[in-house]
């Protein structure tokens, strides 16, 4: 089942340091994209030199733009007014996210999307022609959210990089044997409940602050 997060078709830096979620090759690439959600800024670089900077809209705290390193996996045209004239799809493993235009130009510069990165239509037209499939996209921030805000509680049905991180920690501890894909399903719930049982926590299958602490994700 695919998860659709952007507005319109039902699709859809926090601080300035990276928290990669996927392995990315280290070779020098001609063009790369960097997204800074807190600054509402998308930067196109060539060999580490900035060549374009665009204002963008990003996800709300409840539907955040996914932090990490990804690739452009698809390009599309004219999906509908809510997506503007162009779409650049990201290879986020737990849902459909992308960089696209918008008919809500007033949202640019704000946290108002369902996780996608919105651009002005004239800007996405330029970016679409410039960027090939396979381009690396780094979205900066902390996987657990803003540093002064508690991480969100997680439960079955949630998706995101924070879910992926919990799965990874549970797998390393020997509780989870499934795929670390950022999708909180029954197998993750079962693994979490076993972890909670062994650490004298309430066995409710919810990732609370107590779970974050026991699993070593809170300082």
C-alpha cells in the first residue's frame, strides 16, 4: 500500500545539519540539491558551488518534510493545479514525496505542505529542465524534530524517518526482524511491545519519551 501525502490528489532543519536516512554514494556529482526546511530554501549546487537558490514551502510539524538523503526517481508533468506544471519525485521508502509547483503561491516560505516541497511554478519549470533523474537530494534537519520540541509519539500507522530510526534500533537490539522502511506496522508494534516488556515499560506499542530514552535516542 502506498502512502500519499501531498495536497490535491491526496498525494502529497529543523536545524542546518544533516541526518542521512539512506546510504548514498560519495562520488562527486555534477548537480546536487540541498533543502533547508527551517529557512524554506532549496539550493542547487554544482561541485559544491551554489548555482541556484529558490524559496520553498515545506511540511508542517505533524506532516514533516522527510529529513535525509534521497534521489530524484521520477519526473512528471501537469499532475493537476495543486502540483503546478512539474513534479520531481523522491525515493523516500515509506511514501510518495516530491518537489513540485503549487497553485497556493502564498504558502511559499511557510510550513504548510503535507511533506512535499512546494515551489513557485516558474521556479519548478526551471528546476525540472535542469535536474536529471538520479540527482542526490539532501534534506537537512534532525530526525526527531526541532531540538527544543519533544519528539512525536509514534504508533501503528505512522510513517517517517523517526519510525525508520526506531525500527533500526529495535533491530540492532534483536527485537525486530522486518524491513526498516519507516512504516509502523504490526511487526513493529510486536517488536516494540517485547522491548517495553523487557525494560519494564507499559506494553502499549507506543513510542513515548520513555521508549526514546530507553532505546538511547534522548540525551
